[in-house]
C-alpha cells in the first residue's frame, strides 16, 4: 500500500504542476494582448511584424514547436522503434507508422477543406467576372474571404484538437508506465522524467491554443484533458497491477497508436506552428534561435528517461532498491559524517 501511495502522490504532483504551466500562457496573453493578433490577415501581419507582442507570440510558438520536434524525434519515435523490435520486417516500421499518421491528418484536413470551402467551376467564375455587376462582384469577393477565414479557423481548431488528443494519449501511456513500476525509486525516476518534458509541452499547447484564438472554455477543457490524462493512465495501471493483469498484451497496439500520434504532431509542427510563427512576426534569426532553444530545453528530460528505462540494471547512476526518501536521508547522514 505504501508503494501505491507514492504512485498516487507522484501522479498528483505531475497533474498539479502540468495544470499550472498549462494555464500560464493565459497570463502572458493578458499582458501582451495576443487576442488582438489576427493571423488570418496576411497584409496586416506584414505591417505588425516588428510589434513587441507579435515578436513575443512568434518566439513562444517557435519555442513550443522546437519542444514538440524534439519530443517526436528524440523521445516518441525511438520508443516506438524499440517497442516494434520483435517484429521482423524489411520496412522501418516505426517510421512507416509515423508517416501514416502524417498522411492521415493531411488527408482529413483536405476532405474537411473540400466540404467547407468548395471550389467554383471555371464557368461560374467567368460568368461572375464578365456579367456580374460591381456590387455583385464585391459581395462575392466578401463571401469568398469569409469562407476562407472560416475554413482557416476550422483547420486550426482541427489541428489543435489532434495535438491535444495525441499528447494526451502519450501522457496517459506515461502515467500507465509509472503505475507499473515495482519499486519506489523507479516510480520517482519515472515521475521526474515525465515531469521535465510534460510541463514544457503543457506550456507549448497553451501557446498554440491562444494563437488559434481558442475560447476560455475550450482552452480550459484542452488543458485539463492533457493534464489529467496521466492520472487516468496511472489509475488504470494501478487497478491492473492490483488485479495481476499482464500488460504486455496491450503493448503493441499502444506503440502503433503512439507512432500515428507522432506523425500527427509532426504535421501540425510543420504546417501550423512554424508557418504561423513566421507569419506573425520576428526575424529569421529569432525564429531559428527560438526553435533551437525549444529543442535544447527538452534534451535534459531524455537523460532521466534513459535512467528510468535502464532501471533495474547495475549502473552507477541507478538508485538503490529503497525508498527515495530513505536513500536521500542515508546520503545526508553519510555526508555529515565525512
């Protein structure tokens, strides 16, 4: 029961801090008035590129994109590759599954665009240009712009929704993995590894939602779903552990879903986050710096993931088989004696 209590405490800390960092962009949005930035008007964006609030939003978007990029290529994809090692194939399965996720969201977006913004035939356009009055042409152009704006907003909402769902799924898997740890030291090592990148990603998701002008209710629901996903996975794992259920049977489907989620995130990074950041403001040098900084911020969490992954093997960095508090207390006593 003591180990279950540690798992619940670790989950509570992860969820609480994730909620805090998730709602932090709201404070920045009020300070810099990000809501007044309309990325659907390119001509207006050109004039305001050097505006401090535009530069700040662009920096935060690129920073979040760099974090998600590192998460995909340095964390998720290697995990999927490792999970599929037992399957013999001439194909690089992890990469193929990832690309399938990329094509899935791309195809879904094009189908949605087709129904939201159907193309007029060449005959209709020619008839309108040649025989329509100036008033009719002006009204038609206004409707066309409104259709384009609505389509862009729906696409942005769709992309943000898939980002939240994909990240929430992985967060649930991480909570599930934490709950399956057999030792106290493994629980806290796993919690530290999860926390280091989850908080940064939570902040990045908040910035993405703000840039898409999500309402307060949508923002709150998305942040809560992402934050509590780890708790859901942890509770499921604890229940299965108590019932002595063999979790190996669901490992393969989880890896496939994670591979698809990786492809989904990559699509959003390259077709939504980076282009929008470039359009909103800032210079090329600022864009590159923010991307690299986001990538570098994520890297330290990989060390803890590596240590957690090799937990149980005799390495010099491994925590001994004792509770973390007891281990730290023994270290303090040893240092004081010296």
